[in-house]
């Protein structure tokens, strides 16, 4: 596994865990699977995919569907898109090499899986409900902006769910 990370803190953490950390450009031609997890735009470009190892797989599990340049890939001169099965397409470049794109570059965990287990969804929805209750109870103290969920709410969700695991 090779980590390509632009955030220096995350890169240092990965390196300290023993992972090779480099740029995506250095991995081209040797990586077998590329997974975006950032939520940023254009993390994997058509130029990257044109240089990937033959039959490399590409997918996104980040926050949005704009991490992989799918529109530009579909418009790439001479590209051939072959649908293998739902949520799996093979792209053949003019030079003959191919890549596999999962879930059309959208969230692979939603497009290619059966969804999250109900226990995981319960944690997420519980967080959302507790956050809404907190917002309502403290509506006069919150200003219109983005807030990080208070740790006490995360701890409450964890406490409630731990009881069910015992």
C-alpha cells in the first residue's frame, strides 16, 4: 500500500505507521488500485489515468463524486468505454492499456455495496439526532456557521451503543 497525501500531518502519520508516502505521479505505472478518500476535486485526473498500469482499478470513497475526472475521461480522445456489469466499466485508451472504474467515480461504498450495516447507520443517525436536539436547546448561543460535533455528543452515542454490544 502506498499513501499519496498532500496534508503534511496526515502524510507524517502514515509514514510513521510504516507506509510509503509519495505523490500519485510516482505511483503511476505500478499501482494496481487507486482509491480517493479526500472530498477534494480532481484528485485523479485523466492524465493520471492515461499513465496508470494496465488494468488498474480506480474508485472513490470520499465525500463527493468529483474526485475522479470522469467527465473528462469519457471525453478523452479515442477512449473506449466498455460496461462490464452494473457499476463496473472498463476504459480502453488509444494506446491499448485499460483501467477499471467502479461506480462511475461516485461513492463506491454506496454504488457497489449493499450499504452500511444497520449498527453503523444507528451510530450516524444518533449523532445527527443528538446534534439537532443540542442545536434546538442552545439555539440562542449558536451563530450561523459550521460547527464540529461536540465531543460530549460523540461520547453519548458511543455509550448508548456500547450497552448494546455487551
